[in-house]
């Protein structure tokens, strides 16, 4: 099976692409490489891997020829990045994805899998499942909801569309993200030996390990059409809904440290818990890893200097930096000067 992975050089993609190659898939990565291409350096040159540097909004559709399935990861990938330029966020995260899905169908692919997010639920009392009303609070979450709604009707008996609403992801990746809660906590435990925790620490959040969520996408590729067509799945597990303070304690304990912390902010009333029973029952999906595993792995990688706390690991800061650099270059070009 030949799979197009948009955004395949990103945090999740750079973990998932090697897994797809191990699983005997042919893989085409379509990515702007905003975080560099070196995130795929361990697999670059693989005979079943093609890397294409282009934008989901305007790439040449002939790239879709011969593609059997699409895993659609490309996006401005969190709430703050989505607010830098809401118009562009809608262009990429909504219309860009709809374009991908329509082209996939037009060129005869059989499957389309959308990397959605549990943040479509916003904050709600109680436990939300796939049938709960959505409550998107940011441009990022709104564009995911709109894309889901626009893409859902494309599913038919030859073309399946599936929406994976992922919990907040954690764990080591070649494109490391320290703007994700668990990864950030481990970084600060390593760097400063203590954490700043938002009051009052009882707020709930769902999490999933990066290799586990990658496996969920692969499970959809391997599943029968009727099991996944026009289906939404929350990706995570009921056991991995955590309250923030006990989570911090658990991470410190995994690292053999006593938790040192200070509180900040007003009590955070924004809490949400997600029910992950559907993916367990329908796709037999069960995460294999826990935040404790990730804590040790990330800590060790920091110790060994394999990952660093640099600006590229903070998604919003990096996008702001790229935009500013682009603006300066344009200005210099307009002045007829060369940098
Ligand atoms: N990481 C999480 O916790 C999480 C949780 C829920 C959902 N998601 C979703 O999963 C997907 C992947 O997330 P991630 O953490 O790997 O993000 P990421 O930012 O690390 O990766 C996104 C990739 O998409 C590429 N990209 C962005 N805009 C593009 C465009 N217009 N054309 C081509 N390529 C483009 C970037 O270069 C990058 O490599 C995103 O859709 C994100 O919203 C992530």
C-alpha cells in the first residue's frame, strides 16, 4: 500500500514514517519542512520513501497518482500557532485538508485519515465521547471541526474517511516539541529541578504517547472499510486522563525526584475528560506506553544531548520567527539589497 503522509516530517510524522516503512508500506511525505527535513534523516534514502517539499494548498495534484491512502497530518499544530494568523490557519487547517481529501478521492485513493484533536471538545463538564457536541474555543479547534464537517460527506463505499481526535501527545520525537504538557514538564524537571504548575492542579487532560497515536493511524489503514468509513475515534485511553498535579508527581517519581513546584495563575477551571472506549472496542487499540516511560526516555535524551531546548521545539515561537525572517528578507529584497 502506498501512503501519502502530509506533514510527515513533524512531531508525529517523523515517528510514524519509520513505523510505516517497517510495516512494509511505501511512503510519500509531503511537507513544507518548516522544522527541517533532518527529522527524517534516519530514513532518508530508504527505497520505499519519497520526500516532497511542497505546500498542501498548492502542490501539483499529480502527486496523488498511485496513492492508496492518505494520512493527513499537515497543519499549524496548536492553539497559539493557530492564532498568529487566523486566516492562514483556516487556509491550511481547513481548506488545505479539504483539498487533500478531495484530491485523494478524485485520484482513486481508498482511505483518508485525518489528524484531528480532542480540543474540538473545548472544556465541558463530565466525560465527552465522539457523540458529544463539540465546543471549539480557538481558531485551531474551529478549523478542525470545519474540516471534519467538510470531509465527512466524501466517504462512500469506495473511499473511506476517518477522523482521529488525538489526545495531547507526549514522548520523544526527532522533531521534538517542548510546547506539549508532558514533554515540557520533563524538560523543566531536567533543567530546573522544579515545575511551575497552574492552580489548582485538579484540572483533567487526556494524553497519548507519540508511537501509540502513530499506531492508531496505521490500524485505520489496516482496518476493513466499513469499520472506519465516516467514523470519528478519540485516540488515547481512559486510563490516561490525568489531573495535572498528580501527573507532575508521577513524572517526578518516574525520574527518582521529589517534586519541587510552585503554583502560578488563577485556578484553571478549564478541565476535560475524554472517553476512549470506541477505539478500544472497534479497532482493538490499546496504548502500550505511559507518561512514566516517556519521562525516562526524554530525560535520558536531554542528558545525552540528543535533543535540545531550542526555539524550534516551541511551535508558536518558531512560526513567529519564520514569519519575521520572511518579512525582513522581503524588506531587504524591496530595497534592492542582498542580505
Ligand atoms: N501533537 C499533538 O499533541 C497533537 C494533538 C492532537 C492533534 N494533533 C494534530 O496532529 C497533526 C500533527 O501534529 P504534530 O504535533 O506532528 O505537528 P508538527 O507541527 O510537528 O507537524 C506539522 C507538520 O506539517 C507541516 N506543515 C505545516 N503546514 C504545512 C503546509 N501548508 N503544507 C505542507 N506542510 C505543512 C510542518 O512543516 C510540519 O512538519 C496536526 O494536524 C495536529 O493538529 C497533534
